């Protein structure tokens, strides 16, 4: 898994999906991101072709692990599709069987209410997912969340350059960061996802740790207003001056 | 609390938990209640429950009170603290004297912040699932009395109940429920922090006050905290229907 994360970083090995398939020992891997105001799932990369076709199928039908992950934000694990009740995915199940898909697991990309996308893993002949595969897929989804929260990869399929380490952005383990994100989303009238971006942009711009900025927001020493401001994050500090 | 009163209270708690596990329960709220019961039964000052995430880092899932000060102290243990040691070794670490530098040398930042909050003793009890450790129960005391073996055994029993609660199967759809449950609980926790911020800003209150109002509303209507939080953040819920806390 470390190798995959490295290859994501360096953009080596050409195809990140192929690297993921190898590392997860899966039959296929697909990554779709949620884009636009209506949060449509757009496939970003898939390997092999079977994964691409399954991805298109599940999001066209709106049935399957992918759409369920998008709705609930929780992992969906069905490594053996024969054991899924037919009425759960009535159209998808027979179609998937025709494609030769045996089992599927979906992993959310996101933080709390923030939903970035979904990683769909096709299972192999043995129709199971091991604890190790689960842990690896979850770690991969977390790393990819970090990449896409950094604003990378959503324009096209290119993987981030070496200056953008894929991985969990630092500071996100602190409750105060998520509290501040919620406050900023109301202050600016933006989505929770954009609020986190603005918070992180401000921390980056002011060269201070994310947690410190978040503390200022929660203590109301710092407010993000939408006044005309050259600073992208546009915060307003009541004590005068910025941040 | 007398031994008999305590035994009766413990029985009540187990019944309360068993009742909660029957339906599609709110894991965050249940763990919060359990933390509060730890404080009550063990006569400690505060309790927190941490779960390991996909990276093996400990994250807060619930605490006996939601004051940001306590949450932040628990959050420090993603990389240092007695719970990290407990999680790695699988062994309980009890009666740790926070005032003795040589005892806390491995995690100075945690110890300093704990002392600042007024705590002098801490304990870390593993959350065990068969042969695997999934997290830790953290106890804090402002008074320097030691917990005896009976207290520690009781703490371990409560930690075991917490583990069962987290890993309780919610739906039969999922064949790999245990790992997903851990993941869901961690996601729910972050969601709740986000909604605290949203409500605090709308109501112009502290995040702690906002959470108290949010929780009483959810409890009175038997709504899961994470479900209500998700609805509020999505804008699918009119927060004016929740009685706002009085601005202090």
C-alpha cells in the first residue's frame, strides 16, 4: 500500500488505478468524484475495462454500492453479489452478473458531512474481502480524500505532483477544526466542503497551524466575512488586522 | 456510593445498554451515556472513549461531557498519551500520576494539558474485541485517590460494553460489519463537531451550548445525533424548530 501511495504522489507507473488493483489484490478499482452543485458522480479513473463498465452501470442506474456510499457516507461491503437480496438492486444485480462482476465494495471519500467521492473495488473469484484489504482500501480512500481536498485531480485525471503529498491533511484530528468549519460555512453561506478549504487556505496563507486558526474562529477572535478582500479566504479579525 | 448501591446501579446500566442495542441505535449518544456512567460509578472526574481509525491513530468518539477542553485533550492522543500506549500494548495503564515528570516523560504535551485542566491522575483501559484492540477508555481524576482492583475491573467491564456497542451489527446487509461500524462511528463523530459549529454560529452561542441544545432536541424526539446533524448540514432541516440556548 505504501508503494501505491508513493506512486500516487510521484505520478509514476502511469495508471494509479492499475497500481491500486495490484496493491489491493482486487479484480478492479474505480474512483468517482462528486462534482457540480448536484453532486454527480464522475468517474476519474478505472482499471480494468470491467471496472469502467460497472462504474457506468451503477451510476446510470443509481443502484449499487457506489450510489449507496454517496447517499450514506458509509462503506458498503458486498464481496459476494449472490448473497445480496435481489430487491436491493433489482436492475443492477443481473446486469453485473452478465458483466462477470462477482462482488463489490464501496468506500467513501470524505470527512464527516463532506463527501468527495467513492472508491469502488471489484472483488475476485474468492468473493471475500480480507481485513487487510479492508484496511488498505480505507487507508487509500482517506489518502485520496486528502488529495482531492487539496484541490488536486478534479480538473482532469492527472495525479498530483510531488509537492502535494497525498495523505490526510494535518490537523484534521482536532474537534476544533471541524467546529470551525461548521461556523465558517454559516459565516460565508458556503458548503461545509468549501468552508474547510477556506479555513485551510487561510492557515496556509498566514503560515499558521490549522488548529490555531480554528481555535481563533471558535473563540470568535476571527471571522470569515464575504467583504471585498484580496485574500482568498477573506477573513475579518475583530481585533483589527488580519488573522 | 456503597457497594450494594453500586452493584444495583451497574445492573441498571447493563439493562440500559442492552435496551439501547435492540434497535437502530445512536452509537455516539450511547457511548456518551456510557462515559457519563463511568464518571458516576468510578467516582472519577471525566471519561472519554477513543477508537483507532484506518491509520491506527486514536480518534475521539465520545466523552462524559462535551466541553471542547476535554475533547481537545483526548484529541491530543492521536499521537501521544497513555491511551496510545494502551492501544499499542493492549494492556491497561492505571493510576498514572500526572504530577510526576518521570511517569509522563513519554508524552509531555498530553500531561501538561491534562494538568492545566486540573487532572492529577489518569487511566487508560483497552477496548478489546477478541484478540484485537480497537480503542481505549480514558479516565481522569482531579482528586488524587487511587482506583482499586475492583474499580479497574469495573472500568474494563464498561469498556467491553462500549466495544460491543460500537461493533453491534446494525443491518444484516453488511457482511463485514465490524470494520464498517468503526468507520461509521468515526465519521459520525466528525459530523457532530461540524454541526456544533453550524449551530453555534446560527445561534451566536458557544459550541458547547449549541451541542447541549442539539442533543436535548434529538433525544426528546429519538433522533440519531448523526442523522439529525447530516440533515442540518444538508439544509434539509429548519434549525429554528430547535429551541436555541440562551446566550450566556
